[in-house]
C-alpha cells in the first residue's frame, strides 16, 4: 500500500495564501456587501460593513497617510498592493487632467492673447 507523502509547510502556506486571495476575499467582500445592503441587518452591522467596504476601496484618508508614513520595506504585501493601486490611480487621474488642460490650450487665439471674451 503506497504511503502518502507528508505535505511541506511551504506548500500548505502557498495553498492557503492562494485560497485567501481568491475565494476568501471574494467571500468576504460578498458578505460585507450583503450586510451593507440588508435593510433587516442591525444598523451597527450595516455601518461596520459599509466602513469596511470604504476602507477596502481606499476611501479613508487615514489609510493613505499611514502608508505614506512608512518606508516600502515596512509595508506588508497587502499594503504595497494598495499603495501601488492608489499611486496608479493618482497618475491616471493626473494624466487625464493634463490631457483636458492641454486640450483646452489648443486652438487659435489661445495663450496670452486670448482677447476680451472672458475679461
């Protein structure tokens, strides 16, 4: 009868990490959304679920400051991921704003000699 090989701790950690970051996160978010949307849920539960959703989405400024105060080497993988997403979002917003500003500057009559239209 073949013996079952013992699973290595590293393999277990990798499997659990993968489950947490796929099914676990999905289940947690779905649960939070269900509680936040349930009119029969107690108000404190709805408020807590809503706050957790806002925090997960990065809407609380406190999260932003906490991450900004830390060195990259002090951040957890989750914090690095959140910071990376936030920075990418900020860059995209700045690029979009610059594109709008640049588009506004194009065309005849632009620059210092705009004329009396808005004076």
